[in-house]
C-alpha cells in the first residue's frame, strides 16, 4: 500500500509552507506529494495568504526534491487550454527528472471561477474528454511529426507537439463517483483511478464499475492502479486525535466514519479495509500543514504496519 501526502493549499498556505511539507514527505519516506488545484478557499477558513497555482508550485518543488512523485488531485479542465496544460506538465516533468503525474477532472467549483474571471462552461465533461485526448495525443506524437485535432470545443492544427515529458508516459489519474461516463473515460485514458472521500462499500462498487469498463474497452483491469483519497487525523492517544481534529475544524467521530482517524492501530485497520476491496494507494489529505509531527507519526507508526 502506497501512502501519499495530499494537500489543499487553497485553504491557506504559502509556497514555503508547501515546500516544508514536500521536504518532510520526501524525508519521511512517503511515496508522493500531491496538491489540489483550486483558486478559492472553502468553508469558514480565511484562506490567507491566498491561493497558489498548482503547476507553478510543482515546478518549484520539482527542483527542491529528488525522489517523491509530484502531481495534482485534480487539475480542472476549465483552468487551462489543453495545449498549454500539455506544455506545462511536460516541462515540470523534465524539471523533476520524470516524477510528475497528472490528475485531471472536469471542474466543479463555480465560485472560484466567478472570483477570478474564469469561464465556467455548462458542458464540462465533454471538454474534459477532449482535453484528455489532446494532452495525451500531443505527448504521444513522435518527434518530428505534428498533431491535429478537430473537436467540438478545441481545434489544433499541425502542432509540433513539443516539448515531450521526460517520462515515456506521464501517468494520468481520473477519479470520481460517476457511474457511467467516469468509468468509460478512465477505461480509455487512465493509468490510475481514484475514489475521493467515499466509504469502503462505495469504493468497492465504483472500483467494480471501472474494472468492468476497462474490460469492455479491451484493456486489462490490472493495468490501472486503484486508489482512495481520505482525510487523515492520527494521534498517539485520544487527546492528540481530538486536538488535531479541532485544529482542522472537524468532529472526531465524523472523521472516524468518513476518513482515517484515531490511533495508529485504528488507522492501519481502516486502511486494511480499503485494501480488501482493491485499493492499492491512499492519498492522505493533510489539512493542517504546520503540523509536521503528524506526518512523522504516520511515517513511524502507520507506514511500517502496511
């Protein structure tokens, strides 16, 4: 079971804070540092000092780390034109020596679009589908050849399809709980499928839908990695669990029901239940980015038991 650190910087984090978390992620032996791709805070937090751009952040971290994988969960297809996104991700991949992964979703948070003047189209899923075809098509085009695309939402003509990523193939992550279109899209484009913030039972059902869609598309279900994103709140004792839950404004009982919360042993057991239904990787949503002791506790008391 891989454990990855997943951050939500729109809730309030400067680049230096994210750098500290990424370095701790690497030093403590976690597999990867991922971040959300949002421009507006959610809930009652103040969001200071303001948002940071996902791919600018990852470019900086690419030069400041050497081992961990780096990526988004998820970038919004509404934020960037597909050709621009392909260039950005390929460049960050080169800057990292081939450690980048692209999580791409349709986009959903209307208020952040309004706040920063970003168009929020009605037909988001068809745009996502075209973006996936374009981005992967640009990367797969042989050097010296050109790429063209004529879609409903995007048109490219004789693109040189440069630059290329450092990796032969940048892993593409697709996720969500859609019952038909999402599994179909994952079957065509995904290297990893992620279920965000769902129960073991709902995870099992969605993994099943994706595996069937992958088989229908003529691929082997085992070609994909299956993962979960879950909020984490671990403590050496109940008082420490409560303190960490209070710091992120969450109820301990709710975190136990809907996330990974409690003692190291409790969290190991909870992760095991997800592993039983096919999860191979957990993105630990860490909401208090100043609490690096939390990461150290997970690395020393949870990770060795998996």
